[in-house]
């Protein structure tokens, strides 16, 4: 939950950061043909916690 909220706390991406993010997502195959410059910071959910025995 914190990872999703962190992107709203951080300042907006500048042009250089947006270009880098777009390049990385493009190479990873995560952009469709209709996608353009990614101006929002990416976020991902961490994996479920592993229970320790």
C-alpha cells in the first residue's frame, strides 16, 4: 500500500526521468503501440510477506 501512495507524495517526473521510464518500459515490452511518454511515476506492489516459522 505504501508503494502505491509513495508516487503521489513524490514530485512530478521531469522530462529526463519520464524519458528514462518510457525507455525502460519499452525495452521490457510493457508499452503498447498507443502508449506515449510516461509522465506518472511507476509503482508496483511488493510481494506478499513470507510467514516465518
